[in-house]
C-alpha cells in the first residue's frame, strides 16, 4: 500500500504527459488535412465547458455566490490569453513545424512565467544564495535553448522519406515563422499563470473557474474565427479523425488531465508537477517517428536538451528556496516565493 501511495502520483503525471502528447499528435494530423485552428479551439473549449460544469456544480456548490464582476472580467482575460490566443498561436506553429518541436516550447512556459514575474516584482533572485544562482543559471540555459530552437534547424537525424506534408511545411513555410508563433504562444500562456495566480486569491474554485474560462474561450474563438475566415464550411468536420480528435482533446486533454493535474499539485506540490513537463516532448518524439513519420533535426535535439536542463536547474532552485523558507522563521523580500511555477494541461 505504501508503494502504491508513493508512486501513484508519478504514474498519474506520466499518464497526463502521454495524453497531452497524443493531443498534439492528433492536432498535427487534422491540421495537415486543412482543419481550421480556431474551429478546433472552439469545439475543444465547448466540450471542456460541458464536461466541467456539472463537476463544478456538484463539488463547488457555493461558487455562484462568490462570482463577482471583477472575477468575471479576470476570467475573460484569462480565457483570452490562456485559451484563445495560446491555442491559435500554438496550433499555427504546430502546423508549420512538428509535434516534437512544438512541445519544446511547452517546456519554456515555466521559464517565461518566472521571467515575467521577475519583471513585475512578483519574483526575486538573490544571487548570494545557491537557490538564487540556480534560478538565474536555469533561466539563461532555457533562453539559450530557445535561441537554438528558433535559429538553428540542423541536419536530419533519421534517414526516412519525408512525407508530403513535411516537404510542404519545411520548404514553403519558414521554420523560423513557425518558431515565432510557438514562442508567442508560450508567452501568452505564461502570462495566463500571472492572471490565474491573482484569480486564485479572490476566487479559489478550480473547477468552476476552468468551466467559465472554457465557456468564454469558446465564444472568443468562435468570434475570432468568423472575423478572420467567414467560410462556414470550415465548421463542418469532415471525418472520424477530426471528430475523435476534438472529443479526445476536450474530454481528456482539457477535462481529465486538468483534474489529475490539480490532484497532483495538491498532493505533491507545483514543483513536482511541473518537473514532468519534458515527458510530453519525449512521448511526442516517439509518436512523431513511429506513427507520423516526421523528421527529427539536430537543432531540435540540442535546443530541447538545453531547455530541459535549464528547466530542472530552475525547479531545483525553486525547491531549494521553498525549503529554506520553510525552515527559516523569518524571510526578507529577496527570499520570498510568491508565484508557483507550474503547467496546465487544459491549454496544451
């Protein structure tokens, strides 16, 4: 029983990362067949809202009485940044690159969140301490890895015939343009964590806040889609693959994974939970090579390794800082830990 208690959180997080890698692989497949990015986002958020609303009503029965105008306004911008814009940018970047490559930018989200919190004064670095130096070194490593990912494609590492979709993506569409969209997606997603941290203080209802955010995100995505492309035929899903992808992304990617992730955060903490984010890239690489038959390039490997190393250095620094704060009776501003570094499967 103790063995099960010790390892069930690990097994749960590995399941989450595998499920999210499958979501990205399915998205890559339907995007290559011409499905609209915002239509995918609209359907996905709609399904997530339908799934989470009954859970919110059952588990958080008092959420309506605490739902103020200010909270609704914050949830609107939370849906815009963490939902609509994140999905739009990431799916465009995914269309122009590969599943493995796009997952590398997911690993950058904790780093981007930390840097933005640092600029806003919600995080601090004390260079005199080991934890502060680790946080600074981890940030620099991740920034270096992101530059390699964006600017250096490198030689192909696997000798296999490129698919027709891959040839189109790699020759006619710039790899750098796809990287910029992915980077923009990681930035707006990182800003979502800052907004969500503030929402959590005034409205600590995880299920209802996510259900409302998903509902608002679906409306925003639908409006943006109609503004950009008024072709109504894009809303009709053409086959079993598109229908199953949207349902899987809404139920598993935005629903089940969020519940499991929230449980892991409560049981083991944000540092433990976010430490598993590189697994999604490992699973994505396996799917890319074995199923989608996409090429892996040297730049993606080198940049990803540097990003992952930087991520774990930063997480170690955060963990060490939290441990020092816990053991210290008094803390100053330089040692204050005000923003957890974590990730959310509901926006992958």
